[in-house]
C-alpha cells in the first residue's frame, strides 16, 4: 500500500510538473509566470530598507537568506554542476533557471539567466531580501512549491502588523498569509523535472504533530522578542518577529536537536561475553524531519565507541535491522555520485566515497538516485528516492550495538560513548569539488556516555 501511494504521488507530481494538473486537480502552471517579467530596477535593495529597519537588516545580513545566492557551496553547485549540466543537456535549462526562483528571485524575475557570478556584485547578490518576501501576495499552488509566490513590485509592502506610524517610504498592508507555513513552502518545497519532491520541509511539518498544534515555521525560525525596534520611526514592540532565519547552518540550532541516551543490557561482564548497548534518539526540537531541506547533501550519523581502563578504544558497528534499503543507512566503502561526471565532462568518472565516515555507523538520511539508479547529490537529476531513514518530529529511533568483549580487554571500567554527528555536505564530495571546509565540518548534535565493569 505504501509503495502504491508513492507511485500515485509520483504520477501526480509528474502531471503537476508538466502543467497538466495542479495538486488541487485544476489545470495550472506557475513556474514561468514570473520568469523575466520584471527588471532589477523594479525592486529595492535590502541596504536601502536597512536605513529604516536597521536591526532587522542586520539580522538578515547574518542569516542564510542573505547568502542564498552568494554562499560558496551554492555557487559551486549551481555553476559547476547545474549550469554545466544544462549545457550538456539543454532540456535542463528551464529547471536550472528555476534554481534562481528561490536563491535569487530578483535575477529570476528581472535579470539574465544564469545570473552573473557573485564576484561580479550584481543585484543577484541580494539573494532572498526584504522586497522578495514583503511583496508576496499569495501562493499560486496548493501545496506551494518551486517559487510559487505571487509577487507584484511597488510601493505596497505586506506584513502581519500595521505600524503605529505610517512609513514615509512605502505603504503597508496587513496580510494573514504571512502567518501561514504556505508562505515558507513557496520555496521550502520543491519538485524536480522528474516530479520528485526533492525538498519537502513544509510538507513534513504539515504531516507532523506541530501542524496540529498550530506551531508554525515562524515560531522557531522567526521567534518573537522584545522590546525591539522594527523601524526607526515607530515604537519598540514586545513581540517583534525577529528575522533570524536560523537553521541548518547555525550550530546553536543544530546542537541538541536530537536527544541521545545509551544504555547497556548488563553492568558487569567478563571478557568474551556479548554486551548489548541500545541508543535512543529522540527528535525533540524540529517541526520537520532531521535532516531536512537539501537532504541530498546532508548526512547525520551515530558513532559509538568504547574505551577500556587502559585507554584502548573500540569502534562499535550498528546491528542491522533488515529493512529495505538499509545498506544506504550504514556507512561503508562504496563509491557514489558518478553522475557528476556529466557536467564536469569527465567520461567514465567512477565517483567518490559515498559516506566518508567510519565504517559501520548508522546514517540518518534519505538517498537520492539518478536515472541509472546511482546515488546522486544533483537533485535536478534525481529520478527516485530511497528509504527515508531520517528522524521525524517527536520520533524516537532505537539503535542496537552488540559488542563481543575481546578476551584481552582490560579489566575495570569500560566507558561507552554515543555521538550523533552532522555535516551539511558529505565530505568526499566537498573535498572533490573544493568546497570550503566549513561546509563539511563535523557538528556534534548530541552525545551521551555510559559505563560497565569488566571483570578480571
């Protein structure tokens, strides 16, 4: 039944992509409705907005919203892989142009495509700026996806709150649409040319417990705070929506996302005996799955290590559960991402290491596969998805590690530590494409230790 549902969704997604139907069943096509419709001069720069909205502007400059186009990995992925792929396969030109619909909407709506590189300092570098969000009237799709926002440039800006003092620079109209998660879903849901949901953060939220409780994206990523001065001509508010937009690139947001506990089945054991350690991982903090967003890039993994009383270390591989597709959730010595050879014009490219982490660790991921069934990080070239072994909101996963104690293990305390690690981009891919190191650095999500006594 589950596979049948996936097939129906895949077929429906393909029809939506082709503009034959919308997700509500009506004829609809939104993806090219704003492409090239305006020009750069129709929009305001974020810096100009910051002359009045000083604090909010500074928050935005520190958020990934301000770097959606200029961020180093996004530039490498877009120009070296996506644009290069569309040059080899011209049928990808439209979908690759569409990347800009969410990463630099000004360029998508008003500039040449592809836009100038960030080093040329064009207005494409505005990324997702003030005007992009505060001109949005509605979503043109249900559910929203692929830059389905409806935008009309002008002096009218939309917001949740009517200010106490009228702005001298523009009109302000209140809109309840800004209170919805559909607003965020315009870009945080994405279908690719194969009709695959390659990003589904808002949909994950909608299917989870927080949507039923009315806890929305804005409550976590734009928390209320105050007193805070939204604009220099008005008064401070006690419940201003802070424009932090902190997420996967924020170590503080990632830290503690998953609660972790490890326990042994016995507290005393003799050399040669089996001891079973169970690790519980509870997603306490996110309203969507972890990891989410650019799932093709992300990797979270559980490393369990034992240290005996003499300091000797032992790495514990996870026990297999036997579910379909599990081989992609346990690290090993495998090559993947061979389809990068097409845009890089390297015939016969054999790929790079799939995981780049210690052998036998449990990985929490959803693999993406290209049309030839090979694992890929190129979401526009994703023809199918593998088993989704991410941790859902308020979901607990339990992993088991059976450790046969070596006969020469030192007697005394054996300390066993479980660490959940996270990387924004799989390190072998980052190293191969020469992505700056901060994109593949290991972030510790959480850790916990326990101990048993080894008898002489």
